[in-house]
């Protein structure tokens, strides 16, 4: 019975094929999530273009029951599920749903994977309840949110008044 409950999983894809993989999965009636951000790119001939690029390069998220893995793996461009050799690791529904609803309302961009720094919890807004690492950039404060299973992070701009610092319990005692 446990193999019939749909969960979110991360797929590792061929580089620069994330959009095509997501489209093919949707054609096969799989629920997908491919978070993107906009950036301006300047070409060598001095023209510029606004591009939509994946926030997590080489990854697409799919919501399936584990017994449907074969159908997903047969899609061209899908290399593997993120997990061990024996099983795919399901992602927390809370994190994916918050990202799906919140990223359209905030400015986000890829960020290098972090594990140290001040931890903070977003108090309100579309990403409320999500936890990450607080970093300062030239134009303000950002919280780096990490999906541990794929060891990838993104940063979102937030107001300091919208954050709660998470105290390290080991240091507090």
C-alpha cells in the first residue's frame, strides 16, 4: 500500500535539458516542478537577452507513487532518481509545496551550497516556515534555502523583520 502514495522526488537530468524533461513528463501526465529564475545574458556580439534558467541545474522534481518510477526513468533526458542505488529518496512535501507557491512572489537565484552560518526561519509570507542560512549581499539580506537530498541551494531576498534567528540548541545549553 505504501507504494501507491504519491511523493515528491528529485530527478537528475542531462545538463541543460531540464525544461524538455519537464515537458515530456507532463505529456505523460506526471506532476512536475521546475523552478526557474530570470537573468540577463550578454552575448559576444553585444546583444542581450533575458533568459529563464533552472534554479537547480540538472534537476527536475516529480510527484509520483514509487511504483511509477519505471515510467519516469524511460523519459529521454532523465538519468536517475536522487537517492541510493536501491531506492529514491522522497523529498519533504512541505518544502516543495512552499517553493511552488512562494517562488513566483519573490526574487530568487541559485546560490552555492551552504551548511554554516546563522540559521533563520522565515516568519511570514509565501515561504513562511522554511529555514535556511542568512547571508548578506550588497543589496540586502538573503536566506539560502537548501534541498539536502540534492545538495543544492537557492537564495531568496527577505526583510530582516520577516526572519526569526534559530538558536543552536547545543550552544544555548
